[in-house]
């Protein structure tokens, strides 16, 4: 019976390329010592041993989601650079040649060259310089140059209007960087959750293996007791049913674990044929004392999403300033100067006198409904943004308080599961002695085994739940910073300190 069970498990594990690390736990009675899913010695595929650090590194170096985020960030940086170039001197130029023939043998070739330079002014105006030179077939040259200035005096004037395009591009880039950092935090946290979920399942497989060993021992013990008249046939039947149930539970757990590992490989961009050896080191667990007031203050000063909301509200107020400026009449000043000369090819040249022009243009639109509506919308947007900002502030406080509550709940659960684990172990030892002494039936012993299995699983899960709650609190307060490899600093934030455990 035992050999058939292990053979089934080995075949299933080898089919999917999964290696399960099994903890060395004491087993009641004599049982087989094989590891679950141990690969054959002739396997040519290398085994990839992974722990949490390796998973974080893979997720942040070859994860598809991160690659897509970085591509979008690169495009946004390029867009910011192009916007910045709009505020620098912009040169332009052209070269041309025109050949013509009138059909009577009279052909001509004209050549021209022109250069221009434009610059946006901090007053929201613009200045441009241009020059050109042309040459015809008789070597006659014509040169010209001009300078022009355009400056709004009311509507569209001012430093705020001038910088708006660059300011918005810079803000968008900052928002994208913050969102990218939050994405990296969430990627690390989700990867850690997935990895620890695999540890849960792997620990469950270990527990199921030990339960199967104990069930097999109980069945053999029951048969031995029946042969000497110390138990009844019903106890043997019950032990046999328990053994079959444990076999089915182990097969189901292994199948579910295989599906979970395959999904994890896809998240890490690994080939589905890659064999994994998942290291069984449990997550670090240190009980913390949290200062709720400091945690809230830290969140409101460090959380990136909150900082972005504050900046976006400033964007709304700046849009109101621009809308107010748009209510002004349009008064534009323009000035220009032109100069030109020519040469007839006989070294006799003459120069034209420079010409100048300047003027003011005032526009008084009679229909201003759309402008007033835009200004009214900006007013509403500012008031609405102020309300939304307060709602977001209260929501952040609620999330931080909820995360602290989850951490405390996980701590209480961890302490209770630790006590329950110890209590169930004592009961199992007592039940074994009573069963071997004939004081109880194997039903009580099976129940004690189930309690130990459930208690071990619950305690292991409680450790993971506490670690996840701690990291989630770091993320909610904005202190979870990750490096390019997905690692986060383990130093305690100012609002947390290690708690002294009382045994």
C-alpha cells in the first residue's frame, strides 16, 4: 500500500518537474523515509533552487509586467525631454535649387539658403531671427535678414503661462516615477505572497505525508491488536478508511500544488519545464509594537500616492489661475525689423535701408460664455479637489489603522496557534499511550492526529500572515522601498519597535 502511494506521487511530481522540499518531522512508528516527488537520478534537467530573494530578483529583472512599466517610463522620459527642448533656442534651415526652361533654350538655375532661430521668452512671448541668401544664374545675390518679437500683454502673458507646458510634463514624469515605485512595491509584495503561498502548500504536503505515515502505522497497529483480541474489527475498518482518506488527500494536495507552481513559473517568466526546488525557510517573524499616531503621520508625509494627490490639487489650483488669466482681453504687442541687400555680379552692390514695424492689437470678443464656463469649471474643480483630498486623507488614515489592526490580529492568532500547537502535541502523546494501552479506540487517536496536523498548518500559516501584515503596514505608511532587485530594507520604521516576547 505504502509503495503504491509513493509511486503515484513520484510519477505526478516527475511529470510536472516539481521537487518538494520536505521537513524532517518525527513520525510515529516505522515508516518509509522517501522524499515526496524526489526526481530520478537520471534526470538531465538542472534543478533551480529558489528562495524568496531569488524570486524577487527574477520578478524584477525578467518579469513581463515590470518590463512593460519600464517601457512606458522610457517613453514618458523621452516626451519630457522633447518638451524641454521646446523652451530652448530652436534652429531651422532649408536649402533649395530651382531649374527652369521656357522651351526656347532659355534655362535658369536659382539657388537659395535660409536659416532661422526662435526662442520662447519667460514673459510668454517669442523672438525669432531669420536670414536668407539666394543666387541666380547671372551670379546675382540677394540677402535678407529679419528679427521679430511677439508679446502678449494681458491674456496669455506671464511666467505661469510660459512654463505651463514644461510644468505639466515635469509633474507627469514625477507622477509616473511615483506610480512606478508603488508598482515595484506591489510587485515585491505580491511575489512574496505567492512564494509564501507555495510554502503553505509545501508545508501542507509535508503534513499530509506525515499524516499518511501515521495512518499507515495506525492501520498496521489495529490489525496487530485485532489478531490478539485487543480491539474490534470496526477499529480496523476505521483505520483502513482513514488510511485511504489520507492517501486521497495527499494526491489532491500534490495536484493543487503543481497547478500553483506552474502559475508561479509564468509570473516569474520561467519555462514551464523548469524543475524547482523551493527552499523551506519560513519567513522572518519578529513581533512589533506600533505607535499608531506616528504611523499615521508617517503615511501622510511619505506615502507616494498621497504626495501625488497633493500635487494634483496644486495642478487644479494652477489651472484656475490660467482660467482666470484667460478671462482677460487679448492685447498683443508685435515688432519686427527687416534688412536686405543685393549684388549684380560686377562688384557693384547696394544696400536697402532697414525697415521697422511695431503695433498693438486688442481683441474684445463679444461672446464670452465659453470662457466664463471654463472658469466656473475650474472653480468647481478646486472645491471638489479640496473635498476629495480630505476624503483621501481620511481613507489613508483608515487604511493605516486597519493595517495596524490586521497586524495585531495576526499577532494574537500567532500566539493562540502556538499554544494550540503545543496543546495538540501533548494530546497526541497521551492518546498514543492510551491507545497502545487499550484505554481508548483508534477513533480518539485519529482525532488527535488530525488536531496536530491542523495545528501545525495553522501555526505555519499564522507566521506567514503576520509577515504579510507587517509588510502591508509598511506599504500603507509609505516606508516600503525596494531596490532594483526587489529587496526591501528590514530596518524598523520610526513608528515600530521590536516587542519583548514573554515565554
